[in-house]
C-alpha cells in the first residue's frame, strides 16, 4: 500500500477519498484552489496545498501544477475522484511519466473508453449488444438521413468525444435532422474540441442500469452487481439504487457477465462502471464505460459491504483482488439521493452562497457523504453537488421510508437545494412502485413547485413569533402564577446570522 | 406583540404574548397555545396545541427561515425585502423588462446588441454558474435597449444585465 497519496479533487468526493486514506493509514494530501481554502476537504486532509486561482482550468484541471505538487509532497499516487481530470488520458500518462500511480485505469484504456465510437466497435466485436446505430462518424447529410431512416425515428445524435448531455440531440423526424446534426457538432466542438458525432436509435423510456466492476492488474475481474440510475434530469442522475427493481436473478446474472466481458474487451483495470440501457421488453444494450469512481458508488458499498474506494487504492498499489465473483454477495436494498445546490422549482437553477444553518440526518441505515458545513460559502466556480444521502434497508420499501425520514431531518438553510424536490420524489406512487425510467422526471415532475401544507405554515408562523418574543427580556408576572424566570434556555432568541453569540 | 410576516405572496398577521411558561399565539386570528423551548442554537422544541415538532428558526436581516416537519418556510417581516424570485425574472414593468442575473455567476455570452429587435424567448444574455449555462431571454417581442454587462464579467444575483423594451401588445 502507498504511504501518501494526493487527492486531486474537491467537495464530497475528496472527503470520501481522504476518509479511505485515513482508514488505511495512508497520508492524504489535499489540493485546493484559492476559492477553496475554507472547503471541508482541506480541513479533513493531513496535508493541503494551494494549486491556483478559482477557475478549474487554472487549478483542478492544471495537470502540470498537480503533478508538480504531488512530486513536491512526495506522494506516491494520485486519486482523481470523479469529474475534473478523472477520465483524462493525458493526465494518466503524465502521472505515469512522473512515476506516480494514477488511481484508475491506464491512459490507453481512458482513450478507448472516452471515444464512444471506438468503445462501441470494441464492445460489439466482443458479442455484447449495443444500441442500434452507427459504428463510424456521421458524414454527409444524405448518408445520415438514410441511416436514420433505417433505424427509425426517433434517433439521437451523440458526440463521440464525451457525455454529460453536451452535443446530444433527439431527432423526431427527418425534417429536424440536418439542423440537429449541425447543433450537436457545434456543441461537441465547443465542449470536447472534437465535432465527431454519430446516430443511435433513441430509446424512449429505458431504464439506466449499470454494473460496478473491480479489475486488478493480475487479470481478475469481478462485478459488484448493479445500480439503477434511471431518475435523471438533463441526463444527470438524481436518485440511484441497488438492486434494480427491474432485474430478476437470471437477467442480473446475464448482464453481470456482459459487464465483465466488456471490462475484459476494453482491457479495463481498477474500479469502473459498465452502463447499459434496458428497454421495456427487458433487452439490454451497452451504453458506455465510466472510467472512474462514480458519484453513486455508496449504493454498491451499502449492499455488498465492499469499500470501493479502498479497493481502488489496493488495486493501484498492485494488490490482487481479495475475493472472487462467487464470494461477492449482497444484502438488502440501498438508495441514494444527490443533494445539489439547485432550485428545483426554477428549472434547477444553481444556487451558490452561504449556508446559514446545517443539520444532517442520522439513524440506522443512514449514510451521509457530504462536503459542506454550517457557515460554508458554496462557491460559484464548481459543480453544484453538495452531498449524497444514502439509506439502506432490508427491503426497498424500508430503504425508501428511511430515505423519506432522513430527507425530512436534513436541513440546509441559506441556499436552495434539491431536498424539497427529493422529498416529493421518493413519495411519488410511481417511485414507490419501482416504475422508474429515464423519462420519470419529465413525466411526473414537470413544472414541480414546493407546496407546504397549511398546518406547517401555521406552525412556522407561531414558532417565529414565539421565538421573537422569547428573545425579548422576560417579565416577571405580578399575578402570583408561576413567574417565567429568565433562564438562558428560555430567553435565547432565534439564531441570528452575522451577529456573534 | 404583533407581527406581520409575508410568506411568498401571502401576508399573515400574528400576535404573541407570554402565558405561563409558554405563549398564546394567534395566526390570522386562530389562537394556539404554544410552548417553545430552545434546545441548541437555532433549534427549538415546539409543542403547539399538544402537537410536538422540531423547529429551526434562523434570522437573516428581516428574513426568517423556519423549518417545521421537514418543510422550509421563508418569512419576511412586514412585506418582505422585494427580493427577485424566479417568477420576477420575466417581469415587465412599464413596458420594460430588466434582465437580471438569477444567481451569482459569470456572463459567458451576450447574444444581442443594443438596438436589436428580439422575439419572445430570444436569448439576450447567457450566465454561467456551477458549470452550467443559463440563457436569459426576452419576455416578449421588443427591442434591446441597454446592455449593462460584458462577456467574462462576474455578476451578483439580481444584478441588472440588460433592458428590453417590450412591445405594448406583445
């Protein structure tokens, strides 16, 4: 095992990796931008180094600076987290060139998994079903029109160079194709520096089902079962769970084997995710490889008991997987809700700013992976993810009820978060029934607004007024009844922001 | 004591007086027996007419954030501060729409110039925050009167970015 690693990330995932390091007795070195001196991951680490100004390109995406910092700190490895440089082949290569272990797959694997078309060809050649579509870049419009005709509308234009909804267009008829193709190319060029796009058949209400895999450097590959991540908005996941309500033992086994086959076909090592789409007839198709630790990895950890982040470190240190597929078992059901600094009632507008009050939920089967604290000023420069709330139960329903209760206990004041939206989501009858697909949010939550039941508004008003009065000096009553003695517990007023206690 | 709190669009009249160890409160004329005990900074144990709840009250200027039963209620003292909400972003006052930044961020694109005629929904300014772009558009057909920002400029929430004169029958 390493003696020191550098964590090239921020927020909740940096805190998660630092926790794994501390559990393993590995020294964790954090890096931070000038906007992040007060970020939680800095305080949690053993060492911390400022790597530059707030814009990501000048700090968390600055390969040269990060490598230089790791060398100066005498770290032996770099954990990239997710996002930023996690799937950047040039960064993996730069780590190798500097004799630093990159905690993730090799640069070559990252190049292959980052090229969606190349990955499609490789996976199809291994006999795994892929979504019907093109296996080479879209060319002239006449040829693309013919291909779309063959696939049948709707089709989707996708960028070969990346994901996250950028360079993606759904095309419902031939009249829209030329325009969508052009827009997707423009967006892809802007986002990934590559305007290569291709067509796929667009599945209208699929489930998103992915398999967590672990692959060591000695040829051993296991999967840690699936996660269903169908609840999304703008191609971003919001709620994930394991197991998927849609899989039975037979389909789970078949898809698990396909995930392992994909892993071997692309020569993948370390922890990764093989994503599939599952259509309404339960046919599955390979979607893409996510070559990193994923946001939703805790869901897998809760049902399998395997610590995915510690496994990543062990694999990167050259250790063999300590178990085989037959040793991996799962128990119960886990759910994860992503807490974003976003206003769900205003088209998920980001909401940066100061957290005036914070209280996290606790209790049996509740896990909170968080990167924030009360008084923290959420910066505008980075991703709006604040925390991940995970619950476990013996059954899906138990996990769901625990989630509903944990959401109720989770209080963040000062910025808008997705907490109220998630509270309504986990109580929706379709979610309760496990009827989830990628159109869930648009089907059931279009134009969502928070509705506070009248009884709570009334209580809020009563509490606000009483708190105000309680803050005023208590009077002694002359009527001989119990005088309200001014104890500090009764006279302390509403917690006021910006005025020291 | 009498209080006036505004919650969203609704105004509420609240009175409170001490009564024994607790309070007698009326909310819009309805009386309640309220017992409120501070438990830790910002947090209270509330018993109102025998119903118990865990309550958080945080005061920020004339605004109070109150959380009861998992629901968050924002109360502004006596009519509120006139903060710009999401709905107000499209508000047209005297035929003029002031396009404001909905959140702190950076202006990444100015998509129209002063004097340009624009249709309803046409993007005028794009603001980026937290890695996401947010196009801000004209509330109706009209003419861009003023652009107050530059590309690359950092802006605060509610900061005016542009003005669009909306056609009277738009």
